[in-house]
C-alpha cells in the first residue's frame, strides 16, 4: 500500500516518542512491503518558536491531505502565561474542530507482564481489554448558551445532543465492537437527563442494524464503579463527551502508566492518532519517556486510517514481545531495577517486527483477531 502519514511531533517528549513510532512504522513498511510517505510539520510551542501560529495553516493543510496523522504532544511551560489563542494547547482544539473529529477511541488493556503496574489487584485486572468510544464534539463542552451571569454569582452550561450526533458515534462503537468481542455498553444518566433519554433511544435504534452485537445500558455512576471493580467485564463503552472524558481517564489509570495509552480521534476525513499523555516537560530530552503509547497510536493509525489490520496486530504483538523480554522504561521499572531508554524500547519493538532473514515478508503475521 502507498499511504501518506503526517507526523506532528510537537513539544516536550512529543518528538522523542514520535521518532520512536516512526521507526516502528518504517519496520512495518519493510516487513509488509508498503510504501509510506512520512512527512513532518510543526505544531504547538514548536510552531510558536518558528514565529508561526500554534496550528500553522500549512500544518492544517498538510493534515487535511494526509491519510493519517500521528501527533506527539503539545504544551510548554514557557508559553503558559501567554494569551489563550497563542498557547500551544489551542492547536489541539483547533485541529480537532477543523477536521471534525467527533469520535474519540481510547483502548485500555493490560499488557502481559504489567498486571501489577496499575493500582488494582492483578486478579481483578486480568483479562481487561476495553475500548472507550467517546463523543468528542458535542454535549456540555460545546453547548450554547454558556457563561457567567452579569453579577458573577451564577454560571451555566448547556448539554445538548441531536439524533444525528448520537447516531454517528453509535455506529462507530458498534462497528468497533464487530472487530472485537461484539459487546457494547452504552453509558448515560437516563434516570435524570433528557439528553441521556434521547441517547438511549437512538442507541437502541442503531443497535437494530447490528443484531450480532450485544447491547446493554448502564448509568454513568454505576459504570465508574464497575470499571474499578470488574474492568474485564467490558468490551466497548459508548458514551457522550463529559462521561467519556472521565471514564476514559479512569480506564487508562487502572491499566498502569500514562505512557502506555494510545488514542484515535476520528471524523469523516483523516484521523488523528496520539498518545494520551502530554508533553511531560519534566522528563523531556532525557531518553526516558515511554514510547509505547505513541507506538500503539501508530498501530491504531494503521488499523483505522489505512485498514491495515494485520500490520496493526503485528505492532501490538511486537510491544508484547518487548515487554515479555523484560524491557521496562523508567515509568514501569521496579525501584532499583535498570530501565530501558525510549530509543532502546523502540528498537526492541521494531526488531520484533523484523522477520528472520529466511522468512518471506508477512510470513510471521499473526492470525489473532483484530482489536479496534
Ligand atoms: P503529562 O501527561 O505531560 O505528564 C504527567 C506525568 O506523567 C509527568 O510526571 C510525566 O513525566 C509523566 N509522563 C507522561 N508521559 C509519559 C511517558 N510517555 N513516559 C513516562 N512518563 C510520562 O501531563 P502534565 O504534566 O499535566 O502536562 C504537561 C504539558 O502537556 C502541559 O503543557 C499540558 O497542557 C500538556 N498536555 C498536552 C496534552 C496533549 O498534547 N494531548 C495532553 C495533556 C497535557
């Protein structure tokens, strides 16, 4: 396959983890005989330092024409006190809005060997492999009217959803469930909120097109509890913007380090793939950042933007292999143990993708089911 991939390394550890992911994409290219045109553009503080806007028009144009976009992170303490439109983080909201990325996918799984990395008991965490599908461009975060009363004594926000918004995110969740364990849990607060009652109604209507997918409903408070008590009982969690913001962080937290978590933001054009973590200025430039979140985001790019399921599975397996060999970046290493650097971890994952010289390209592809 010929495909164009745009890298937006950004700030802090962004360039380090994106370089790691690019090495892995090159290994995929070599192993499976693809041809990726990989280009890079500035975003965030990196763009501000060049005298450009946080999201330069040229970067946005390159994003619009790419098949998939891999972003590192944006944010730099040097620009924290600037005016809001000149803050590096404004680029994120702008690119999500410009590309109309309405679906946010955040998988949370336990990697083999990391059962004790999170706060839960290993036996509670065992088998956890869930995907939060969060509506990203509607609900309380965008609803109008919003604001403070003139006297500053009260404030208000508006939670609003249309049938069309609920339907398109529901289809994303059901489609994803079809590539996994065919189970969607729709999360709402239908006992209190009208938007949730409409949500539930539309999700049920959409589910009729997916008779092979099991659907159940859960109130958000009960779901938050169950994610902590029985995370392995979930496959796909479908929910609106605010609930998804909170539940996806909770799900991420229980499986261990922030550095492990990938994400995808999808619309009807090119998708944006990025690790969940920020620019981590406290560790930037020291070759200690965990690149797995970025590398797993590259796998999501292959899966969702390029429909290269076997290749995406191969990256996930290569990550497993590196971890199984005992490689741990500093965030995962036990106190006193030596830790692998960012580059070392990336090299091990890329090496696991490179077939022994006697096998033909793709011959060690894994037949395992695809994971969305
Ligand atoms: P952060 O995610 O950057 O860091 C939180 C903690 O996790 C830090 O101790 C950091 O060292 C650690 N950490 C993060 N990623 C890691 C990795 N890959 N490997 C090992 N350790 C890792 O969050 P923060 O400190 O709140 O924010 C720092 C900057 O990042 C701010 O400017 C913030 O606005 C920005 N930010 C950007 C994004 C994004 O680009 N999507 C997301 C969150 C925060």
